[in-house]
C-alpha cells in the first residue's frame, strides 16, 4: 500500500527520465548522424502532459500548490476551517466538471478513431490523461476534505514561499 501512495512520484520521475533520454538521443541523432525520429516531439508532448496532470494531484498531496491565504490565516480556527472546506468543495466541483467534460471528449475521440500525427496510437489514448489526472486530483482532495471536516486540519496546506525563503535564509546565515 505504501508503494501506491507514492506511485505518482515514480510515474513523474519515470516520465521525466524518459523525456530526457529521448531528447538526448534525438539531439545526438540529429546533429551527429543527420537523422532522427519523426515521432520524438509528439511522444515528448504526450509524456509532458502526463507529468503535468499527475503532478497536479501530487502537488495536492505534498501541499506544493501556491495559494493566496493571507486573509484566511488571520481568521479564527472555525471560520478558517469553514473557508477551507468551501475551497476544497469548489476544487472538487471543478475537478468533477473537468472529468465529465474530458470524458465526453475522450469518448468522442475514441468513436472517431483518429490516430496521432506522428505516433501509431489512437489520439483518445493520449488524451485520456485528462480525466485520469483530474480523477487523481479529486481523490487527493477527498482526504483533505475529511481532515478538514474532522478537525485534523484547520486550513488547506499550501506552499508558503515566504516561510520557505526565510528558512533558506536562516540556513545560509548559519553556515
């Protein structure tokens, strides 16, 4: 179960490594052998989309998304939790809308049966990352909502760039 919890990290790392390797090979083929793969750019684009949409849910898990929460932090605990619960509910509604709309789109692409320009793959397979990514996002927001409702969290945990910068400055000063 611990492996599944960190599966997104592994997928992102593998996609990044594959993109880097493919780009390196393509550059060597192009500039050394005056050759190359016609499909490398399109495959890199598909892998990059995978990194983005899986990375969105990863960002929720580790609290890496940036948010404007200066006013929310000033609120007392109960109103801060309520505002955070509303924010998570709105995020879930948004994710649901995107899942719904992207499923319609992917199913239409499947019915049409168009292949990608440079890859021998149906376009719906590449575009399926949209509903998959937003489903992962919704699944990451559900525990956040539960933790807010049960009182384990008093607010959304977002990236705090000022706090991180001050920590880095303190580390630099102590060297």
